[in-house]
C-alpha cells in the first residue's frame, strides 16, 4: 500500500523507491517518457539554470523546492510523448560539465475528479432531431458551448427516464395524436377547461392563432425515444397530460384554479409557461381561488407530498421584473429562467430574486438550429421553440427524473435539490455578478442557483431524506408611513430573533418574503433591495422603465427571495427603497413585513455528514500523497548525498 513508502525513509536508496514507483506505475498506467527532464546541476552552475536549458534547446528551467540543485527543464512545446530531439537533448546535457545528473520524466494519466467527459456516456437514439437537441446533450452543435446542457445523459444512464410520473402541460392544448406523443399521453388526467370537455386538442381560435405552444412544451418533456420521430423528451418514458386553459377570450380565476387543482393525486408535476402580461408595467398574480388551489396543491397533492408547480419566469426582458409576477414569485412554484446555448442570457429573460434555477432556450439571433427542437402541431417537428416557455417544461422533465429516482420527494425537497445541484456551469450574465450567500451557495440574480443538472439531481434524490418540518415566522413589521424621494433613499431595519424560543422558530431559511405597501409618483422608477443578517443582498425590485403607474403602487405585495436559502435569519435585516430614472420622484412606504419560512432543525444533515465523510477520505488521500512526496524527496536527497 502507499502508506508503506514512508517507512523506507532515507535508509533506502532512490533506485529502490524508483523501482517501486515504476512497478506501481506500470501496474497503474502505461507510462510514457516525456520531453520534461529532472536535472541536477553542480553548485556553481545553479545560477545559470536558464542558460543551460536554452543552450540545449529547451525553453527554460525552474528550480524545484525539494532536493539539492534540482531543476525542472521544460521544452518549448509539450507533446504527449518524448520526441527524438529530446533524446539528443538528454545526451548533450549529460555531457555538459555543469550538469550532474539527468532524469527523464514519465507521463501518466490523472483525471479531473467529478468531471464528466460528455463523450463517456453513449446515448444511441434513432430520433432524427435528437442530435439537434443541444439542451439534452451539448456537444457544441449550433455554435453552442459543449457541456452546457441538462446533463440528462447521466440520469438516463442511471436508468431514470420518467417512468411512472405524470406531467401536466397547462397551456393551449396538446396534439395528442402526434405520433411522438401519443404513446406517452395520459388521457385520463387531461382536460379542456377552455371548452369544458375531456379533449384538450388545440383548436383554431378567433384570431386564427395556431395553438402549437402546448404541443411543443409536451414534446420537450415526454416525446418518445428511439421511434425515428422528431426528438426525445427529457423524461421520455413519463406520461404527459394536457390541460387546455389558455384559449378562451379571457382568463378567469375559476379556470386557473381548476387547472392547477386538476387531479392532484394523478398529476405529479404541473408545467406553466404563462403568466400576467410581460409588458413591463403589470403587477399581477394569482387571485383568491387560484391561491387556494395552489396552497391545497402543495399541502394535499401527491398524497400530501405536494404538487410540483413549475413556472416560466417570464418573457418581459430587462424591462420587466419577475417579482412583479405573483405566479413566478410564489413560494409554491419553482420559477425557471433560461440560458441560450452558449450560456448567455436570452434577450427576453427577466431577472428577479425569486427565480430558483435555469434551463435552456433560444433568444438571440444565432444559428437557426440554436432553437429548442421538439414536437409541433399536426404531427410535425420544429427546431424553433423558444422563450422561457421552452425552459419550464425542460425543468418539469428533470423533476420527473428526480421523482422516479425518489417518489417520496416533497415539493420542498424538489426546491432543496434544485438549490443544491444546479450549476453555474458556463452561464454568464453581463449585468449581475455571481455571488455566494451566507452559507456559500452560489447564485445569480437572473439564473438563480444555475442550470439544472439531471444527473446530479437523481443521484442526490436517490439518497435524499425528506427535509424537516417547515415553520413560518413573522420576523417583524414596520407599519408607519415613511416618505422618500429621488436622491434620498429610505433605509429601514428589522432586528429579529426569528421567533427563537417559540414553536415557530426558523433557524434555516428557505423562502423569505418582504410584504411591502408602497406608492410612488412613478412606480416603475422604484427599486428595492433587502440585505440579510449574513450580508446577502437580494434585489427585490428593479427599475421597470415602462411602468408609469402613479396611483396603485404595491399593496401588500409579497416580494420573494430565494437567495438567502440555508442562512440563519437571526439579526438585522435592512430594506433600501429608492428611485432610479431621469425624473425626480416621491414615494411613501406604508408597510414592510418580513416573513421567514424554513426549518428549525438542520436540513440534509445526512447529506452533510456524507459530504464530510467523503472530504475526510479526500484529506486522507492528500495525506498519503504528501507522504509519498516526502519519501521521494528524502530519497532524492540521499541519492544526491551519496553521489557527492
Ligand atoms: C445504435 O443503434 C443502431 C440502430 O439500432 C445500431 O445499428 C448501432 O449498432 C447502435 N450503436 C451502438 C453503439 O449501440
Ligand atoms: C393557421 O393555420 C391556418 C390553416 O392552416 C392558416 O391559414 C393560417 O395562416 C395559420 N395562422 C397562423 C398565425 O399561422
Ligand atoms: C405540417 O406538416 C404538414 C404535412 O405533414 C405540412 O403540409 C405543413 O406545412 C406543416 N405545417 C407546418 C406549420 O410546418
Ligand atoms: C420512501 O418512503 C418509504 C416509507 O417511508 C420508505 O420505505 C422508502 O424506502 C422510501 N423510498 C426512498 C427511495 O427513499
Ligand atoms: C401615497 O399615499 C399617501 C398616504 O396615503 C398619500 O398622501 C399620497 O398622495 C400617495 N401618493 C401617491 C403618488 O399616490
Ligand atoms: C439596489 O442594488 C442595486 C444593485 O446593487 C443598486 O444598483 C441600487 O442602487 C440599489 N438600490 C437601493 C435603493 O439601494
Ligand atoms: Ca421521438
Ligand atoms: Ca413578467
């Protein structure tokens, strides 16, 4: 074993150790010699190492911190194997009077831990559009960034394809006769609330809009695999239900509530790619019945584990703020944003502190194949699905894989898993930095905790222990009117014990809501930030240049942040309310109530213990490696001293 090496100590000569290492190396890998040389120089030549190296055709020399007079002589260019030239260099070095000894360096293989080579997992699909579905496996097609994908291949390789899970697409219907959808269609769980019948087939509407939206979303989740038709769904063995509810002249609370509460014991996941108008001046959310339906869903759906509501964060671009959309910003929905295939934001992406994670879509003029490939109306396929509309169903598909891996997951477990396993990957937001919150979780104001990682998620889901009970604490409330104006922002503080000592003590945060009542001469110029006791700043509201409301303001509006996830809420929270924009504005804040939601006992204690154990194993490994290094160093020294 490796530990044994240290016992050789200085007593054993270098050659013994070298032999042992060589045996070890030949057993472990096929070592090859490289152009790199270990050179020992005579004492009086040690200041000339660089000259010696260059005179023999090498690039330079680097003094090694161990051994006496040892240098790393390295070549101009690194090729994998030793070149013929290198043999000559070695011979000429050996003849140089300044050089005491020359050793060749062996090259062997070391893999980055936790790094998945995207070509390692072989996925063989006959579906013609499969290779165009870069969001499933991104090999760089359509000018994309290789590896920037949902990592579904790993989840599939582990055997998770969505079996036994039903996802409902709440949209404009599904072409359930589509040959790529028919076999996965769950007719029993489907309904048409636009026409009040059990057949949510897309129909022509008054404005002749051809309703392909739902069909495209359904294909992303549940298109069948290996049938030579279109592409492959993220969860290609899951069932998809159609809930047609967008195709009537106007929406009603009854239709929304009915859709959201449709068959909650049969439908596991509801995907919604709609919301209030993304015109940058609307502040709207679920009405009374729909709120009740959502609350019932998370509390009673799926046998009490809770319906999973997946929401597109919105298509209003930088002019809108998804915290003004009460569906996306609800704690009960998982709000999903989108990245394009090279990791940039889509132009229509809205940012806000309530977004949990991201998937992929298309949203800049690029390669025509950079769109989302999926099923289309009338049995067709398309390469051009886009919008955050396209992002939410991908997330629904990933969650279906996680539910297959562990059907016990609650609606909150799914959010915890998303926070813990989503990745920054190569996402980049030109406006907002990636930051770490008080417990070290990395997030971004637009992408949330990053791109969903299906492989990571199913692996963690597999061993997941349901998170502890959730508590709610009103941390404090300021209810006097406070005036503020341009150039003179309002700063308020609430210091809280987070209900410590009471039954509803919240020690580990999940969601935080700031319920705010504020009016202003121009609502769109308002911006609100909130900083947690652990120092995490959430941008609760950004400027919305198109919103010129001067009457309504925000009335007990629950701005939500996910950015303080896992933090200890005890201490002082600071709210900053100000104006941005060209014209001077005035406003009055009438209420700020701080609501904390989370657990009393540590969530995922088992996960943490496991992490700790694996870290322990790592540190032992490093210790071993250090011991080995030391042994090599000692042996080298002893060899050198003998040669002196
Ligand atoms: C992929 O599938 C095709 C068609 O079924 C088959 O001919 C081929 O051998 C498969 N390739 C691999 C590597 O499994
Ligand atoms: C919808 O389909 C009808 C019939 O195929 C066609 O005439 C019409 O132009 C389409 N409308 C749109 C908006 O694509
Ligand atoms: C759909 O497919 C039919 C034939 O199957 C074709 O005639 C039609 O143009 C396609 N429609 C669209 C919108 O691509
Ligand atoms: C789900 O819960 C049941 C009952 O508590 C338990 O027996 C089962 O092992 C759990 N399954 C997983 C995958 O955790
Ligand atoms: C805001 O509310 C205060 C107090 O109710 C009122 O005096 C003021 O006129 C309102 N301002 C606007 C811009 O509506
Ligand atoms: C809120 O934070 C943003 C981003 O750091 C900053 O630009 C803005 O001025 C802040 N607004 C207030 C009212 O503090
Ligand atoms: Ca297919
Ligand atoms: Ca919006």
